[in-house]
C-alpha cells in the first residue's frame, strides 16, 4: 500500500488493519467472557449423545425414544428448552415440520416423509431491530449408501459437530441479551438434498425476514487429513461465494462496472468473520476460501444464497474421507466410519468461538449502511455517500475500507462521522466499501458502493 495518502478532507483518521488488530482494547469484555465459556467437554457430550441414536438418517425411525432421527430431534429440542429457562423465556423453541414428496428435485426421497428442523429463536431485546442472524448445523447422518436409513451412521463429525457447536452457542448466548434476533438451528434432510435448509431459506424469504447473515457449520470437528496425516488444529475454513447466486439487474450492473467479482456480500461476511473473530481465539485463525464450497461439494448455506441471503460455510481445514459418509468397517487395516473418537473437541470449541464472536459482534453492531454510492466522474477523486441503516443500534460513525485491486483483504480504513467521504484516491486503483461503527466500536458488515449516475 502506498503511504502517501492525501485527503481532501482534513481530520480524517487513517487506521491500518495491523494497528486495529493489535488494539487489545477493541475486544468486547462480554464477547471475551462468552468465548471463555465455550466448553470442549460440553461439545463432546453433545456429540456423544447424538451418536447414541444409532442413525440420524432423515428416513429413519421417528417413533422410538432411543434411536433414529425422531429421538434425535426431540433431544435437541429438549436441550434448547433447557437453555430457554436461562433466557428468561426470550428464546422460543419449535420443531418446524415440512413435507417432502418424491420427485425430480428430491431424488433421495423415495416416499412421502415429514421432516422437521429444530429451531430456537432468541428474540432481540430491541423491538425496533428487525435484523436476524442464523447459525445452523445438520442433524441427519448417513453411511456409505445414502439411501440406507437403518444401518448405523454415527455422523460424529458430519454433522453432530456442527449441531454441537450450535447447541453450545445457544447455551452460552441465551444467558445474554442482544439487540437483534439470533436463530439457532439443527436441520434435517441435508444428506438427502439440503432439504431442511431449503425449507427454512424459502420460509424466511417468503416472510421477507431481514436475515443479515447465515453461518453454516458442517464438518467442523476433525483436524487430521486422511491420506497425508497432516494435522491442523489451528485453522477453520470459511467458504463464500464469488458471484452471488441471485442478484438484481441493478446489482449485476454494479458488479460488472466495478469489476467487484471478489466482493459479494457473502465474501464481505467471510472477511468480516476473520477480522472480528480471530482476536477472541488466541492463535486460532480462519481462512477466507474464495469459492462457495469445497470441490464437488455443497451445503446448507447454498439454498440461503439461492434465496438471496448472505451465507457462508465453516468446514475444518483438513478433511478425513475414511470417516465421512462411511459404513463402519475395517479394510486393509483402515478403520472407516464417522466415530466420536476421531473428533478433536478442542478444535470444535475454537470453531464455536469463531461463530460466537461473529454473531455477538454483528448483533451488537449497528446495521450496515444502505444505498452506498460512488460518483462516476472520470477524475482522480473518489466520492462516496451512503445512508444509515434503518435498524440496529445507532452508529457513531463509519469506516471507509480501502484496498488495492489485487489485494484479498481490506488494507486501510478511514473513520468519518458524516454520511459521505471524498478521497484523493483513484477509483481505478482501489476498491472501497463502507461499514458502520457502533458506540463501543462494534462493526457492521461492509457494503460495496454501486455507481451513482
Ligand atoms: Zn454434512
């Protein structure tokens, strides 16, 4: 980054990201306390309990009290209800049913079946704040044959680890109050075709819900790679889409004229997560993987993206393919199967802390700025303007984020208290975005400008 910034408006303060990260004072004491409360033992007990249901296949038994998806759903709901007590009844719990019929869109569902998502909603403390955050994992499991609903399918890592993270977040966060609403969700039907996520995303879209971020936790508890044996228990991957799955004609035009293919709202969220959550997880980091998902894979964030929401996926850095989607067996000395003994609970706890810092930071921050615009004059000055968010805590100011066009992460930020900024920087050489700053330094998501004609 060049160091000869000249600003036409004096009095703007420029902060580099290295400086802002090293400021220990920017940590929120309540978020730090919650991160400390996240317990690997608690995650371990959640995972072991889910594995005890034998299989959680979406077409498995729904009547038994001890085996199958029905028992697993009721157990998750009972855990949420337990946490509801400490929320002072601010959290509501429901089993949200939806019927899946066999058809072209549901090749992995051979008969009509009623599936249920387990949904806990921690209502925001500010009745005027309509923002909603959602964190999800999938409750269902599978063995080698995706259609076998009877065979043992422990799914300890895929995805009891994700549901355990969601439960642990609900346990810790339900004791506190946040201005906006947080939904904790364990979905069904992921392995049969992302069915539970499709149901919820469609429902939130139909209800015009102001969902500002969806975090999908799927396969977040293993640290050692199959084949190579490489271990990494210090990194979680964040996957985010490049070009939005759906965009309005206006958004598409803006993207094409700004060449902002690396700046979808979900990519901004991924950068945000890395920036705000790493200070709460000593030595544990998040990578911004610049693709929507892993090679040939998909997940529950996908239907949310297809419904126009901002969504990312968390998955461990090293995956183990002798464990995922495998029938329990030993072959050539290799033990196959997704068993609790392979889960790194301390690792999953750190993933939960990344989620927690993200959710709490977003919840406490102002809503993101709206209608961010950039003038299209052919000159060397950049003029930006925006409006305050309609909901969320009141911002005290804004950061204009700046990076050179070849850089993956924001490099500099300029603090302004106005709803506009004028910078002596060429639009050709830099990308810009704007984020709101709360009274206690909490940051909103960053928003890219659209050209103002
Ligand atoms: Zn999964």
